[in-house]
C-alpha cells in the first residue's frame, strides 16, 4: 500500500551506484528502513532531502513482506544542515539521532519519542547557542518517554525529600543510582558499587533546573557532565530493552 508519513532521517548509507538506504523514525510506523533509487543523482528532485537530521514528508510503498520499504516521493519540512555550519550544533544533532535510533524498534510506533526528537531538532534549528542544554533536556525527557525516568525529588532508598535534606544535613554531594534510577542521600541505602555515582549538590540542582526548563546561563562544563551522566544512565537501560536484537538485524540490513 502507499502511505504518507512525516519522518526524521536517522541514518543514511550509500547503496550501489546512485541509490541510498535510509533509516527513518516515522510518526505513524516507528522505525522504517527505506531505499531511495537513484537519489544520489543531482538531477533527482529528492537529491539531498534524505540527509541525516532532516524532517521530511515521505511517500512510501509499504509491504509487510519486505524488510526494506521503497520511498518514492518526499518533500522537505526542516533541515538543520541548511543552517550556518556549527560544530557544536551538529555534534548534538548526531548524538540525539543515535540515541533515538537505539531507543526505537522496527515498526514499533512511539509517538512520544517521535515528537520529542522532531521538537528537539526544531529547537536546534532555532538556536544559536545553548546546544548542550538542549541535549541534556532531550536526554532527561528521553528516559521518561522510555519509562525509566530518574527520581529527582525523593531519595530512591529512604523516599525522603532531597532538597530540604541537603540543607538539614549540610550535604555537598549526593549519589546517583543507576538502578533504580535517581538520587540517593548518603547512607540511605546500599546498591552494587558500579551502579552508584557521586554527584556534587550544585550539579544535582542544575539537573532539576533543566527538568524545569530553567537552566539559562548554566556553566557549559557542568552541562557537559550532566549530559555524560544521563547518557550513561540511558545506555544502561537501553541495553535491556526487548527490541535490541531486532535493532541489530535492521542495522545489518541498513549497513549491507
């Protein structure tokens, strides 16, 4: 059947002489690998449309018997690549595309994930700075979309409220617990050592500000540290998701 869907291009691979295979995250169908015949010919009107990070309205010949669908037409909705080159913007773009690719399974519709990814790309296109804050916000919302949002307000062991406890106990450091996800007060409980990570109180407060969209003027180094923390947390949980083995199959198809 012929279907039309809005999609984000997650990945592109050259195929044979002038064709291309792309991995899309679509609004209606989840992750779809598609082939675009002769699209690398500059005379092809779809040339350049299916670049990683672009948002497109795509027309697809979709058959359940095919592993890779055929994209026959498309129009560009938004392209971060058309903006003035910025290495930090592009670095964040490719990180969120890779995370979205690993967070979704083949033909596994996830509208909240699609909306999060497309809205983050729109934010990247509309900004001239603050890209690390955008990445941190994406990571924090991504883990929520996937069902393992970390606890920021209460200790994961004692369930005490963290903010008043910081002042009452004179704390300068908290513990981030990867499983279960969230922050813990020192001495509140025990977990496998490899799943505990010390975090300065100021970094914890910045993370809460990011959750409330109030991180304006944050230190770039602290934002980078928060992104690393959230990405490690995200990666640990993504490895357990049931679609992982299917994703490996699709990756081999797209890379073939």
